[in-house]
C-alpha cells in the first residue's frame, strides 16, 4: 500500500488517498537475470523500488526536449540525465517506482521510467513542457499495446499538475547545454546488485 499526497493549492489542505501498488513477479524475476538493465530494490518498496543498472538512451523523433542536463545537487555532482532534442539519456543508478497505481508489469517499465524521470527534471526547472512528457508516455503506452492508453493519458493530464505542484524540488540541478555539447556518458558497467561489490 502506498500513500499519495495531493496538496490543495491555496488552502493547503492535505488529502491522503490509499492505493494498492505492487511490482509484478515477472518484473522481479527479470530484474535478477544476467544482463538485466534494471534491478529491483525490495527494501524501498512500496516507494521507489526500481533502479537502472545501465544507461538508458531513448530516441523519439516526435519529441523535442531541448538541450540540458540534470545533475545530482550533492558532490560529486554526478550527471543523472541529459536531453538532446529528440534523444533522452538516463544514466545508471536512476531510481523510480513504476506505476503510480496498480501493478507494474514488464510493459510498464520503460513508459514509467521515462515519464517519472522527465517529470522529476521538470519539477526542478528543466525547459521541457508537461504536455510533451505526457504525450511521450501516451506514445509509449500505445506501442506497448496498452488497451486503455488514452484513458491513462487523460488521468495524467489531470493529476500530473497536482503531482508537479507538490514535487521533488531541489533534488536536481538543471544546466543548459548546447546542441554540440558532448554527452557525459559514464562507463556502461552494470550497477552492482547487493553482494556484487561496488
């Protein structure tokens, strides 16, 4: 069970909504397979419980995210993500929570990862629109064969503004980059799982 907190604009009224949230057995099983691009962190469940083990590079010719990078605010100020127009680079060790409600299944991983990461950047001042992010989510859901993709899209168009208003501000430093700035790609060494060393 997870708690979602919605903040009412000027009145500061807090409404708590209890919802069921889980990670499917298929997602957990795939996470421990050799070469998996993500890992499952049960100790963080039901909150942020998935982590990228490799860099994820996503290109979508229909999106334009501008040119910027997001940096962790604490030393050593590691670059967490980069946007280059139609390309989004998400570095390893990015933690996200899968579906906001219900059960996260394999087809939900990439749409939720990209949507969560871009919302995170938007909350911290990245020059990208919420509409652009939500449209990317809709395209990804349609590609994965989700029957109710447009219904989900309408939900995030309505509720996403509330989420952003109460978001995770101050957790990223956004830095503008030029079109020709080199990407700051780390080694693609997989993020170690517990017991695999550092």
